């Protein structure tokens, strides 16, 4: 296919209102506009046919693309045909908006058909009284299963687990197990392994499906099961569980309660969501925007950012106070005011680089006592070497620009000093916050930038005053 033919095909793809996504995997505006027109005309059957083949993730994107009125009208038109699993794929703001406009009876009906982990994900943000009313309208077995999951702490493995799993006794044969899987109607839609348990539901071993299907029917399960397996506590933080998946290349793990009884399973699809959520959370916190999402309203965005902007204002004032100590020095050599931002900005960027590496290492639990010493030493040495490199470059540029070699030497020395402090602050401040049980992703950035600004200004202006005798 020629380039012209390829571009023509791309253009036709973008202009086809029957195609959900364009070549860049974005929602096709024509498709969305067609849906809006159908919603306005209340073409219920056509809408149902249009959205029925969509994956829950795609449907979630569609819901976010619509405005509030169209979104709620779409759900109302679909009625019982609306798949509530799409609500697990949207921002919390959108999900809350939808849930606030549905009756408890509608929510109970919608979550009844979901996997237990998806149902818990939707129900956990609903207030206690409404949640109890919703649960009361669900079948007894589902109600008890969901209540047990909701009793576990937020962001725990118990909240993320699926309560549908296959458990068998160790004395069964391969043939009995296969016959059971073929005849039993109430099994999970998808599963990767079978759990071998004793009468108290303590996990004795795990039987992967590949091993089961490759064995003779007469072989007993207890001779095949893997007794060397990883299991996680329902009370364990979901981030710790995700780390087990990453470390041991897991696809599915059993979840046990305080009595070591099997209560559910964690699967890789849920863990991928956890990893994505935790990474996004750390990125947002490092920027001081809390749990802000794209769909949040202006008031929510202002509220989430204002706290750290206020703290930043205070720390910036501290830097200005340092500059104020040297106002006479700056008045005698105006070039200093021109060069000050260079020293502070270079140090701030260097500190942010070190801080990012450190915060990530802390989040991934990679820093034991050996790696910690190595990291601190490395970042100080890296700060010194980078400081020397850029000190030479900026010193030469400054000397040529202002025809003043001495000024070049002063700014070069100040950059070396600031880079050393930046490397030290970037690694030590997150570690100190972590030791104090304060999330280093939240607080480190402001304090690292403050230190590099204060040290940069102070070192540059002090050295300039001493070198040129301006005091």
C-alpha cells in the first residue's frame, strides 16, 4: 500500500461513524456524536445494539466522553441492559455522579451480575445506610460474600479479591475433578488453577490446570498439587500483594483470612489495576494534587491543590528572605540578579531527579540497608560530578557574557555547592519522611525545592559578596 493509499484509509477510518476508535486509539468523535443524537431521539433499541458489543473499558470511556445529562439518560434508556462493570472503568467523580442518580434497587440489580471484586469496587464508596439497603435486596449468598469483603480494610487484598474459586479435597482423583468441572454449573467464568483444601478450608496446595489436564484420570490430586505456593492475607495492603505478583511472576494467588482459611483469590487483571492506580497516585502526590482526576470539578481541583500551593508560598517566602539579606550586594552588581535564577533552577532540577529515584525506590521497597548506603553515596557523587560539569559550562558562558572571569568563577562555585546539597536533599528528605511515617511522595518535592532555592541563592550571593568585597 502506498503512502497516499494509507493516508486515504486513515481518513476514511476517522470519518466512519460506525468505528468506535480512530487510528490513534482515541474515541471517534463521529461515533460519539451519533450516540448523542440517538440519546436525544430516545432510540433505545438502536443504542442497545450500538453499545452491546463494547468492552467494559470502552463503555467507560464513552460514559466519560458524554456530558452529565447524556450520560444519565443513556443509562436510563438502557435500563437492565446497562452493564455496571463499565462503572469500574470511570473516574470516581463520574461514578459517584451516576450512583447518586440511581435508586438503591437499580444498583442492587446492577451489581448482582458482577464479579465480586467489581461489585465491591462499586459498593465501597456508597454510604453505610444506602449500602446496607442495597445489600439487603441481593440474594443471600452474594450478600454475605460482599459483606465479608467490605469488612476488610480499604485498599486491602480482601477488597480486591474475587470470592468465586474452585476448591477440592486432596483425595479426589484427576478424573473426579474433571467430571466435577464439567458437571458443576456454578463455577467462575474464568480460572487458572484449582485450590486443594482440607475440611476447614485451609489451603494445602495448588493445582494448575495444565498439570491437571496432562495427568491420567486415576492419579490422586494430592500427588500432583504444588505445596510450595504464595498466599496473601486478606488484611494485607493491595500494594504489597501487587509486589508479590511482580516478584514471583504470579497469575493468581489465594487470599486467606486471619484463621488461614481460603476466602478468595487475587488475579493478575486486578493487580494490573492496582499497579496503575498506585503509580498514578504517587505521581499526583509528588505534584501536590492529591487524588485529583480529569473529571473533577473546578472547586475540587482548586481544593486539592491549594494546600500545597500555600505551603509552597511559605517556602518561597523563605527563599525571598534569604535574597533580602543580600539586597545591598545585588544593588552593587546587577548581574547577580540576572544569574540567580540559573543557580536555583539547576539545583532544583538536580534535586528533583534524585528525589524521583528515591521516592520510587521507597515505593517499591527496594531500599534495604545495603542499597540505602549505596544510593546515598551514589547520589552525592553524581551531584558533585554533574555540578563540576555544569559549573565549567555556565562559568565560561557567564565570563564571556559579562566579560568578567571572576563572576564566572563565583557562579561555578555556587553551582557545585548547590548540586551537592541537591543530591543530598533529594535522597535524604524522602528517606526522613518515610522513617517518620509520612508519605515521601506527598511532601518531598516542596522541601527539596526549598532547600535548593535557599542554598543556591545563599551560596551564590555570599560567594559574590566575599569575592568582590561587596559587604
